C-alpha cells in the first residue's frame, strides 16, 4: 500500500508520458533535461502532455524531478516513517495510440533518487496512426524503499490508468493515397498505401475495391481499380502490422557450470549431480524479457511465448536460478535478426561449459488499421444546346447566345477560346462564326462540350452612304444606288427628328423647302440600316465651289483617323463628329492655310459604332461616314 502515494507525484506523471508500444520506427533521439525543473515534492516540466493529432508527427521533451525520500507511515501502520526512496522502475505501459515511441535518458528506465539520481527526461515522438479518440493508458511500476535494518529493502508494485487524447486529422484519409481525386463518367484510380514499416515489423495490405475486386499484398506498389459508370465507390484498406516475435526457445546446458554453490554442490568423489534451474533473458533494443524458470533440468523448452521484438539485434543469456546463492551465469550470445525462422546459438559460461540450442521467431499481429474512403465518379452534364436571339445580325449590332443555366462556362469561336471561365450563361457576339460552349458542373467540375451554332452577318448599307446636295436639282439625295434599299427622310423640329411623310419622304431624294437639319435612313432587305445627316444652310451654293477633294482614312478605324481637305476655297473649316444618336462628341474650327487642311483626330476612347464627320466650309456642310471598331 505504501506505493499508492508514491505514484501520486512525479513517477505517476512520468509513466503517463512514456508508454511502451511496439517499435514502429527508429527510437526517438535523446531528450534534453530542463535543469530549472524543481517542483515541490517532485513533478514534471511541463506538467501535462499536449494532445496529439492523428497522422501528425509528435515530438515532446518532458523533464522529471524525483524526491529522495518517501513518507511510508500511512502505508505501514506507523511502523515506518520518512524513508529513502531507493529505486523507481517502470514495469509496463499499455494502451498508447499506435505509432508513438519514446526514449528515456536513464538506462533500463530505472531511477535511484536516494543516491542523488533525481532528474531525468523522456522524449516522446512518432506519428500516431490509431483512430482519433480518448485512449486509456495502463501503467505498472515498481518502487523500492529502505525499510531499515529489520525490514531491509521493500518493494511494492501498483498500476493505474489515465487518459490520452488523440485529435482527428483534418486532411482526411491517412492510410492510403489515391489519384485522381475524382473522375467523370468513368475512371481508373491508382492507390498507394501510406503506412509501411521495416523489420522487426512487416506490413500487409488487404484491399477491397468493391465488386469482388480484392487484393492482398505486402508491398507498397501502387494498385489500380477502374469504375465504368457514375457512382460512389467505397474502397477499404486493412493495414495489418506484424511484429517479429520470439515464439519458442530450446536450450541444453552442458559441463556443470551451475555447480559449486549451496543449491548444486560439488560432492567429494561424486562431483556435481544436480541439474540446473534454467531461465533466460532475451534483450532486444531497450527491452529485456525474462523467462519463467524450468526447474531441475539441463534441457528446457519454452513455447508460445509471442514476445514482440523492438530491434533487429538480439542478445540471449542463460542462468541457473538459485534461491540462496547468486544465480549462475551460463553465458551470452548475440545475433542479428534478419526475419522469421530458427536461430541457433551457443554460449560460454564464465566458469566453463555453456549452453546451446535454438529459438524460433515468427510473426504476431501488432495492430490493425482499417480505413474506408469513397471514390467519386460523377456524371458529366448533358450536352448543352445554345440558343440565339437571332440567326444573323447587322454590322454594329450583336446577337445574344444563351447556354443552359447552373454551370460554369468556357466559350469558343471555332477552335479559339473566347472566354476561358465564366459563371454567366450568356454571351453577346458581334462577329459572324461558329460558336460553341463547354459547361462544367459546379461540384464535380466535369465538363461537356456542345455542338456549335452558326451566326451570320447580314449585308450592310455601304460605308460610303451619305447625303449629298444636287445643285442642279436643288435637292438632297442619297449618294448610293444599291438596289432594294428603302428610304425615310427626317427633319429636325428643334427637339426631335420627325419623319417626312411619303411619298416625298420615302424616296432616295428630297427637295427641302428651307435650310435646316435633315436625316436620311436607308434600310436594306435584311433589315440593316444606316442614317446620314445633313445641315443645309445656303440653298443654291454648290460644294464644288468650296472644295474639290476630301478624304478620311483609315475607315474603319480603331484609334484615330486623318481628315485630308484639298483646294479649300474658304479661310476657316469647322469639323464636327456626330454619334448615331445625333450627339456632337467633337467640334472645332480650323484655319485653312494654302487651301488645304490635314488633321488627325483621336477616337480611341469613343464607343464602337457608326459616326458622322460633319465638315462645314463657309455656309455649306459636307458629311462623311466613319466606323469606329
């Protein structure tokens, strides 16, 4: 009972932190002692273990400070008081999440506080692979106290449990990787296991891809599985970690190395006639297994041991158990473990003779990790059909194309990508051609390309269309003679354009009754139209009397155009640019030098469309069409 209080201070906490699990990786590197750690009565620095996360590497140094004495009074009926704490040993710990390992800076996990051995440390590291949750850890320890001359050294054993938290990993499946992440309509997935250990562990993989498609392998070579129709397909991987384990031991002791003590005396004449009480110690890594004793027999066998190995280096030693005298040493043999099988050995006792025999290593299941993930094969969207607001359009106009709603879109003109990615299903086009679209499902990103739709451009009113003054006829008239053109003349009443009634207003010419602003709308059989404007200020004056040559270039234009006037018979020229809505967007008066005018006009920031360039020379106006694109 005296041990109960002992486990309440540092050794309780230290044991909490250094569980013995199967070795799944190289042991943690050495820890660093925090020399400032001196809690009253003993304790840990830090005093608690941070939570771990599944699949995330864990590394923590813990320093322990142990007291040198122990109050045994409450546990001995008052017989003992404060006594030296001679030793503390961690016997066993079970229940830690699989994948953690530890290293203590004290050999054999033994502490001798009364001798000044009061500080130590442990590094806990590794990658926990068990399922997230709260784990109950069971710790068994043995402590020794000095009971005085009468009682001598007294040992007590106890065990206790505590909980450790393992948090889930937000990244999902840790047991295996697969690619692609999903597929459209059908797909072949490649699977690669993530968990793999070398000796003394061997890892096995049992795959279940569904539909009786299973595989059992012991390598990490990627496997594939195909799914030919849309759906959700669970894939389960059972990862089994096997540990090499000592299963059987057989030994024969020879040449009486156990003789010469009280238990097996050497008699005069007769010599030694007693058989040894054999037991063995099997050391692997930092762990040592001590067997049961086979009484009074020079040949002994131990079966069904199933002691998992923590290292590929093993040392076996044999002993004769003597209850009174010191145990006799039958010699030691070391060997390198390369896998399962039968290993022979031979030892030499310090007193002569020795032992020979063999032991068997097999596999025992260390841990089983089962993970199921789902492969998603999505159905692609139905083939999209584009609808058009019109099958054709006039120059300067556009057509609205509409794809099915609820997707993301990639638009094409022939084989050229027009819009790489957009969330709108409407596209306005102002160029003829074959248009198509690929629609992508918003969840799966599966896409389907649809058939193209053809959009044509109707014939336009000739770009040269304008109103000219016929001095001979004293009327305004269209300057084009294209057939199948209908006309509508308009006049400006000061606030709006007003149609001039037929028949006078529906011909290709019109005799104005007075000076003013006039417009002519020309429309062809396809419904494409254009409007020309003219300001009449001086009836009877012919344009040839004012100018002999006028040109505008380039036309159409994108950035600018040049106005070239030659043989101008006036001192000043006013140039205006008028939009299709009749808005004057530019106007300036220029002085004519030497009968000519050459000016460049910037239209980069103008909206695309048709414009009228109005050239006023004296009391006469000449208008030219300009296309900005």
